[in-house]
C-alpha cells in the first residue's frame, strides 16, 4: 500500500502533536514505504497485505530497538536509542513514547559530537539492559537497582572507538562491533586510540578477544540459529556488504565469506547502508541496508525488501516474536510477519 508524502506527513504530525504519554489506542497507524517481493518464497515470511506501520516519529536518529517483556497488558514494550539526544526512549502500545533514560551514552561534561548517546541495545542472560555507548566508549549494563556497570571499555589498554551493536551467545559470551561513528570526528578524531575497527568477544569470564579487524566499518551483528555462523554488516559506502564467519568450537571465527554485496544499491543513492540485523528461527536474515530491510535465505538469496525509503538503522523481534520493529531515521515502525525470531 502506498500513501502520498502529504498524507503521511499529516498523519505523523497528528501523532507528534499529542503530548508524550497520551493514549495511542488506535490501530490506524500511518504507513510508509512498500514491500518489494523478489521471490515467491517471501510469501511464507510476509503476508500479502504486510505494511510498514509508523508507531511514532520526530526522533533525530533512532537506533537499537529491543523488546522487553513485562507484566503489562501488551506483554512487553520497546526500548530504542535516540543517539543525538543521548537518550533511550520507550514505546508502549496504547500509551506511546516516553523518555526511559538520559544520559544514555555520554556522561561527561560539555558536548560530545553529534552522536553521543548509546547505539545498539540488548538484554543479557539475566534480562538486564546492555547498551553500546558512543560517548563513554564502552558497553554497559543497567543493574537491577538502576546503576550502570561497565562491561568493557578498552582493548589491551587502548580505549574502544565507539561500540555499535552486539549479540549474545547462549553461553554468555558477548560479541560486538566497534566502528568509529560515535567519535566526534569519527575516524579522524584525535581521541581515537586504536588503528582498526574490530569485532570482539567479551567472554563471560571478562576476557576480551579481538576476533577480526578485516572489516572497515563493522556494524550489525547476529548469530545463525544453530550458532555456527556469525553475520556482520559493513557500513562502508565503498564496500556496503555483509560477511558470514564460521564460528569455531572455541568461539573464535574462521575465514569469512561474502554473504551479500549491496554496494551498487548504495551507489544508486538508496538511503542507508548495511547496519543492524536479526535472524529468524529458520535462519533467514533480516538486515537493514540501502532502502530498508533486506530479507535473505540462510544461503544468501535475496527474497525481497521492506522498503521504508528511509535510512533504516536497526530492527528487533517483539510481541510474540513475529513482529519486526524498525528504527528508520526519525521513525519507529513495525511490520507484522509470518516468521518467528530466533530464540522465541
């Protein structure tokens, strides 16, 4: 279903005009974009009438959504980052958006670049919120009593660049990426202490291992359901791609293979680059990239795209595991699917 930009703008204005916290108990959310179907197999993953619902908007740069189960009537809520605002926001169906945490990624004095806040969010095995923090250049966990604890902030004594996204192995090891996007001058920032962008594993024993530094701008990261493959996005406009790494028995990575190259899409100026991703229970990869969300089979065949038409940063499974929540530039969106997120 397509909608004119004017109608969408008017609908989004109405959502934003209501004070934060006012009930949003409508099912008639505005929509944007369209579904691009490239293979009949996509029909088993997205219903024929699938649409991209705009749940809320007006954010500067929305990122890192995560579903948090709770005892409320909806069974849970979404948390997501607004990086430039140094904030974590919360969205509840029937209530709308509220501020959850500020500051979220930079706690120092003064200003710190354009993207000081946290980026990727996820839950640890105990259900505690873990954040990839730009300004404080660390991964942190929000403890049960509300205070933060640093999980890691350096590699061999040198400060991390700006942790971006992360995923947990069921054994408790935390895998994460560390590009320079959160530094005020990015790669050219004089505060940068590492001469590479790494993919790391933080063991449950606290030991940090550099897994690879072959990727120029590692970004989104996710495991296959059988845990034998680690997918990593590269948000480099000159090499906009995803790689697949075999995971060895000791948790380190083998030689990578190209999973998909979207550089031509990026050169066509489709908005966005390979960024966050999630995997469903059948091993299909739902990866944000130029123009929206690419949907791949485990073998790397592109089945179609959720075309938001916006710089789509990240995604997360929520509700009963079949709803895909999206952060796309200024929007928080969702798409009802026929798939089930891995681990649900």
